[in-house]
C-alpha cells in the first residue's frame, strides 16, 4: 500500500499569479488536490463502513455470549466483586459498578458540596460534578440531596491477551469496546438487541 502524502504543518503563502498561464497552473493544482481529497473521503467512508460492520458483528457476538453466560450463571461462584465464567479463549464476567445519578439541580448540589468542604468532588473552571471522584468516595455524598449512587452489574467479554474487551451496560442497554489505554475513549457500539 502506498504511503499517503503528509501535508506540511506550516504552509508558505503562495505568490499571486500575474498571468493567465500562472493562474491556470494554480487552477490545475487545485483540481489535483480536489481529486486527492475525494479519494481520501472515499477511503475514509470505506474504513467507516468496515468498522460499522465489525461493530455490528461484535454486538451479535456479545449478545450471544451474554445469553450463554446467563444460562450458566447458577453454576458459578461469585466473589465479592465479580462472577466469572472462564473459557479457553478468555472469560465472561459480571462485575459490580456504580453510577452517579443526579436527580436535583446541579448548581444547588455543587453549593451543598462546597459548603460541606467537599470541593474535591467539584471540577474547577466551568464548575461541574466530578463523577469519578464521587464514585470513588461514595460515603462523602451521604445526605446530599439530589445526588445518589446507583449500583448495577456490567457484563464483559474479555478475550485472553487482548488490550481491549467488550462491555455491556444494562442501564444504557449498549455494548462498548473498552481499552486498557486510558487515553483512548471507549468505542460505543449500539443498543443491544432486546
């Protein structure tokens, strides 16, 4: 596969054409770049269509594995945090998780947290709730009106020796691809088949 041309990071200004011939040369160059752009757009569309097909198949696989795991659930022994079904190619697991649920007015909740000395649960700048910090410190929000933690079970498909895995969120009713790389956001797949 040929390497794509890298666009320079800084472009030098072009000289203004001083003759019809020089303008025609620039116009031809514009046509060349428009052709390249159209080809790039077609390749991006092709890659996106391929990814969409892969994600759809992952949803089907995830739904089938979750149904299988549900049928085996009674034979499994849960530990404190998860229920795992080991397989030769990885494992299927349910694990407990919590989600911050806001049922009140956010500004009022933020004022309440600050008044109680819990500013670390509030993001600075454009003030917002730090849901990660709240989830890590559930005891701190007791008694805070309009703020609660909801417990639920996530289901995951974890192939052996992979840095990514499938995870089903029953609240969102959707699968996503999770990665060990914290810098990459999870890839949402789709609503699971009901």
